[in-house]
C-alpha cells in the first residue's frame, strides 16, 4: 500500500511538472468579439490590477505555463499591436513587457513561451519579394527583447515567428525562416528557441527539413523541441504529423502551443494520439477560443479554466 501511495504521489508530481496553461494576450474581449483594445502588454501599466488578478487566478486554477504573444509591426499601434519600427518596442511597451515578466515570475509560473507575431508588412507571408529591411527589423526586435526575457529568470522558449513554418507555396517565407533560424542559432545557439511554430498541414510538415536543414544561409542544426498547433481533427492531424516528422528524422519532444480553450473532446483526442504514437509532449497551451464560438479568432478572456486538459494530464 505504501509503495502504491508513493507511486501515485510521484505520478501527480510528474504531471504537475509538465502542467501547461494558456496563451495570454488579452485581458478582456468585448461583446462583439473585439479584443483589439485589450492587449496585455500595451495596457499593462493602466490595467495592472486586472491583469495581475487574472494571472493569479490562472495560477490558482493549476496553470503552470504561459505563452505571451508579441504582436508588432512598423507603423502599427493600438491596444494589441505594438510599433516595432527600428527593431524595438516603444519605451513604454518595453517597460510594460519587463514588468509583466516580473509579475509572472513572482506569481510562480514555471515556464513561458514568448511568441513573435509580426503583423502588417512585417509579416513575411505578405511579401511578394524578400524585404531585407523588414527582415532586419524583425531580427532586431528579437535581439532587443531577448535580454529582457533572459533577465526575468523564468525558464523560457522563443517562437521566432508564430506559425511561420512555410509550405511549398511560400518560397519567400521559407527564405525568411532559413535566414532567421541560422542567424539566431549562430548568435545564441538552439537551447532556448523552438524555431517556428507549425500549423501541421501536409505542406508545412514536408518543408520542416528545408527550414532547419542545409540552406544557402547555413545549417546550424534543428530545434530541440517542436511547437505544433492543433484544433479540428486533432487526433488524426497529430498522428499524421508524428508519422511525417519521424520519417524525416525528427524525434524531438513537442510542445502543443495552441488548442481550443478547455475543450473536453480536444483533450481526449490529443491524449489518445499520444498513447497511440508514444510521442513525447512536454506541455499544452490553450488558445482563448472555444470550439463552438461564433467569434472567429478569440472568444474569451481571460482563459481561466484548464480543468479538461488537467484531467488528461496536460
């Protein structure tokens, strides 16, 4: 009996060690799905109490990890998008970001992903030819914010560009990813980045090796972990992704960086796919979109409940 109890305690401890959490980008969503004015980083200095209370509630509800998106672009500003002209945030947004990270550390979250979400013309998917100045601006933003992330003393990964892992119809995005990956890896190594998060479509999966393999811009190896995002048909897409990536020699652990908000069917499907494939998954981070929502991209804030994923060991 004593051995059984010790085994149960160990299982609970291991589950807690790998407990996931949420993407946390907005502290409110308006009645018409409007989240633009309510970005966490741009408003942290004016909505500190609300944001801190939400973070504390998420932590009390068992969430251990967060993904913090950086929405940025040249000439962009507002409640979510942040100006990044010249390769840095404004002094106000830099300070807000620094203070937000300090609060996350103080509350006790064990790990974060900082995701870069280039918007407007900073998004390489919009380019009709390679844009060296915008590429350089995006690189400088990562380089200028990385010291703030390191100084926060939280375990972290950096997503160099959200869902930028390209398919065969995106040669410019492929060049962007190859350049940025090799530059980052040559400058900082590969320990603290997951490369580029992946929409696990057939085209994107087939080109993963082109992003991280030999290219005109070098070959500095592969990320130590991969970040895949699953929504509809999660189990089938998970098993397909596992087969394609294994065939290409990718045996790294995965992070599940986005999934429907606290979704029972999603949690069950992903857990079954993990059992079937034996793929190692470090943790899962839900996106604030319910599977039955009428809103297209974001349907709620803050993402407080994580219980259906917790029940499946995420």
